[in-house]
C-alpha cells in the first residue's frame, strides 16, 4: 500500500514536471510574468522555494528589482524552450520612463519558477531609444516556422555571434541571410552580415545563459559582454531557412 502510494506520488510529480515544461505552460507563465510587471504585484508568480532573481547580471532581492514597479508595456514577445524548461520575454515600455527588458525565466521540477533573469536597459544604455526599437521590432515576423530549426544550429549560431570579438574566424562561420536585419539597441544595420568584428579582444563574453526555441527558430543568450568591458547583455537571433534573419541586442552600460 505504502509502495503504491509512493509510486502514485512519483507519477504525479513526473506529470507535473512535464506539464510545467510544455510550450503552452511556459508561454502562459511568461504571460503571468508580463502581467506581474504591469501591476507590480509579485504574489501572482508561482515561485519555487529555491528562487533566484538576477537583474543586470547581479543577484538581488526580487522586491528590490524592476518587477515591483508597475510598467505600461507597449510591446511584448515571448519564446519557449521546452528542453531547458525556460522562456524568454522581450518587453518595451515607453512612458513615463522608457525601458527595454530581456528576461529569461527558468522552472524547477514541478516546484515553480526557480529563476527570473533580466537585462533591464533604459536611457543612456547602448544605442537606447525605445520608440525606435519598438518600431523596428513591430515590423518583424517572429511567428512559429513551418519546420523546427535544429537546436544545435541555433546554439552554435548564438555562440559564434558572441565569439566574434575574440575569435577571428567566428564571423565567417555564421550563415548570414542576405536580407538579415540587426537591431542593436535602436541602431539598425541591414544587411547584417557586413562590418563584423574579427577577433581583437582576449576576454570571451562570459556567463552565457540560453533559451532556445526550435519552433520560432530563435536563440536568446544573456551574457556578460566581457570582450568590450563587462556589460550586462542580451543577444537574440532568429534563423530562417538555415540562415540568420534577425539579431537583437540589449546592452546595459554598467
Ligand atoms: C538552489 O538554486 C541554486 C541556484 O540555481 C542551485 O545552485 C542550488 O543547487 C539550488 N539548491 C537546491 C537545494 O535545489
Ligand atoms: C502582449 O502582446 C500581445 C500581442 O503579441 C498582446 O495581445 C497583449 O495584449 C500584450 N500584453 C501586454 C500586457 O501588453
Ligand atoms: C528616438 O528616435 C525617434 C525617431 O527617430 C526620435 O524622434 C526621438 O527624438 C528619439 N528619442 C530620443 C530620446 O533620442
């Protein structure tokens, strides 16, 4: 009897784990995060007992972070990583104070959100103009693709992009699309396969955290942009037809 009970409990916890990591649950949790950011009320978040909040690469108390400030969000887009049980959300706020926020959310085995990890950029950060960024992002298509994009390819492209500053060969290893578009802060470059760094720094971009969505064909990497001086950073890339289509960067000047 006891054994049966244990088995049932084990089965129950497995099904809960799986349920939490489905695409729908991850995107639903991302929606809850977005509504939390609009109200500033943390109680709606299902946090794990072992929860960590990181903002601009520093672990801080959630109650001291941006989430407790109610913000008027004018743009949001989320992706889901069912393998890592994580999601990525990009938010834009225009008034009264503008923000561009890149957030990765990680879930524990059935116990809730184990980490919220945000890069929060505002005025004076790299090429910051939230109005302009929003106008570019709204014009892009980040819909689900007809066939999933290979996870390893997405990871490789994300890493190669961040390696360009330290590895002279990285830029040429990336399959650039001919009509690829890069939005760095609010700086638009099109096509994006030209004018790229070919090494030069000795410090690799570190602290890399990934959210890979094969259906959208995207990889988001949060990192410390150490190659140019320890800046909290998000790089997100979309691959279409095996080639890079969009690149977004959010970089905080620490
Ligand atoms: C709590 O979270 C931290 C950071 O994610 C992790 O290193 C640690 O192993 C976790 N502890 C437990 C008891 O799960
Ligand atoms: C998030 O974006 C979707 C459209 O992609 C929109 O329908 C929804 O209202 C937005 N949510 C918030 C809180 O702005
Ligand atoms: C942001 O860009 C828009 C469009 O180019 C421009 O009108 C506006 O003045 C810029 N805002 C700031 C704060 O530079």
